[in-house]
């Protein structure tokens, strides 16, 4: 009930009390880029406050890297896209306002290879670049607030009851857009066509798109009610559409790669992270005829690690590190050593990885956190400030704040936290952190001037958002 009340606030904000700005009604005023930006920010914030997100560094880095690769070959290579993964076992993906694109863990584990995941991703990116969502909002009699409240409510309910959530999304969208169903189907065909071109230009085999859709369609035609995937409810699919997407595949496309070790490792990480019984997963891998391949053993090592069997994780991962130089194997081994209290072995691996892969986020954050734990905060601060030159992400600011705090630099810790809040879309909280930083003793004139300037900038942005 509390979650649905948050959706109510999203649609009908309590003026003067709610920080969420009014989403706006395009039937009364234009859907400006700034208005769409605010809608996207609130869409994402509401999701993150109520649905479990995947916070795995390797998974998120992979999803964002693959997404940005595809975006760079789209019609809008300079647009700021936001990719994220939520912990729901249902097979679904969605494009929210202002290019917020989410993937359920169930969709990633259902994909057989990178081409299939990339196919869904390219399809969702194409919805955004062709402004299908914005056009639907401006041409519909329903307000965007009502439209997104329905989608958000469906996702929130699905986190508790997948079938009920899917029905709510489907029912809400049907009520809002029944008169535009042909337009919606046209959107799907256009997103397929453009998505296939994006995949081809990104040197990814586009056959994965039609292959994945065909698999979903076959499952949906079964008698299993649970197999009626959410993705098919929100993305109309037919044999004609699958055939058309297959017909767009060129013979030379077969030469393009359709998989990567990174994808298979991501799938392994999600399988372990979402497993209801790690003991059962471990038994299944050990009894599998494929237990000796690289991916299976990596999965097994992660399962042991998450099951608090660090010694077995080390014995499983150590041989892998000798046959593959993939950094994720080394990172998992470092985690296992750390959990087994073999700190020097873990730190040696992380130090070496940091040299080999400078500014690689999964390595930088792991190494910085370990340095902080080992009371080497100054080295962590240097590492994280270097990372910020290329990636100004909330996780970097969060870890930097912790490093500053443990080093006794409270005002800098508060300032870093303000940047973290700003990146997450919480401007008022960001401004409060700056105010707190200004109240710290013994600040020099340069620091005060910098903080005051930042506070003014945040205040200006808060006023701008409040106008909407």
C-alpha cells in the first residue's frame, strides 16, 4: 500500500511538501526537453526507491558499456542514456521517459548470448531515438503522469506478484492507448528495423533480435500461463513481425560475433545473485556434464563465495586465473581471498589489476574500498579523484566520501556526498550537504568560496525545477 501511495504522489504531488516536481500534462502544454528530463528523473527515483536494483559493479559496467556502444551507432549518439537492471525474474525491458532504459534480470538470464540481449537493447534504444514514447504521450488524451504511474505501479506490483504486475501494466496501457494500437504496432516494426541497423553498425550479429523474439513467441504460445511474458504484453509480437525481422538479416551478418565472455559472465553473476538456493545451484553445477568449462567454473566459484565457502571459492577460481586473464576472474578471486582473511593476497591482486586496467570502474572501486579498510585512505582518495576525470558516477562519489571521512576530511566528505545526491537527482539533499560542509571548522577562504558557489548553483537548479 505504501508503494502505491508513492505512485499517487507521483501523479498528484502534495504542493509545498513533496520534493517531486509536477510531471506536467502535454495536452495543456508542450513536452519540452526539460519537462521530459524531470519526468525521467522522477520515474527513475521512484523505481529505485521501491524496486530492488542490481548493484553489482561488473553487471552494471557491462550493461552500460554495451548500451553506450549501441547508442554511439544510433541516430542520437550524443544523447544521455541511462541503463540499469532491476531484480525481477520476469522477462521484460522498458524505455521510460528521457532515455531511462531498464532490464529485468529475468530477461538477461533468458537470453542465450550477447546478440539476443543487444537485440532487445537496440530495440529499446530505437524507441527512444524515434521518440515513440514522447509522441504517444503528446498524441494521447491521457496525461503522461497517469501513463507512467500505471507503468510504475505495474513494476512495483510485479516485484511482489509477477502475474498481477503484468496484468496491471497491460490493463493500464490498454485503457490508455487502445485507440492507438496500430500506431503502437508500427512503432514496434520501426524499432525492429532501426535496431537491426544499429546492431549491424556496432558489429554485433543482428540475428539475435529475431531469435530472442521467436523464443518468446514460442513460449507465449504454450499452455503455460506463467510463460505469457510481460515483454509480450508491453511489446506486441507476431509471427509476421518475427519473419520481417529475419528477412532483414543479410548473409554477411552471419560473420559478425553473436556472443562474448563478458555476457556469459554477467549471466553467471545474475544467476548466482538471484538464486533462491545456492546449495542447490552448487549441486547442479557439480553434477552437470559441462561443469569443467570456464563459465560453469566461474559460476561455481561465485556460488561458493556468496555461500560463505571462501576456501572452496579460492580452490575453484585459482586454476581459472591461470588459463584466462579475464579481470573478473581475478576480481572474484580477490573477493574470495578477502573473505578468507587473506588480505595481502587480495590486495596484491587488486594492485596488479589497477595497474593493468587503470580507471576500470569494477577494479577502481574494489581497490579503493580495500585501501580504505586497510587504513590507506589517502591512496584511495588519489585513485578515486583520478576516476572522476572520466566517470562522475554516484558510486565513485559515495566511495570518495567514505575515504575523506576516514581520513578526517569531513567537509570534503560532505561535499562528495552532495555530488552523489545530485547525480541521483536529490538536489535538496545535495544542497543540505553543502550547508553542512560550510559549517565545518577551520575552512580556508578558497574552500568557502567553492562551497558557496556550489550552493548557489544548486539553489538555482532547485528553483528552476520547482517552476514545473
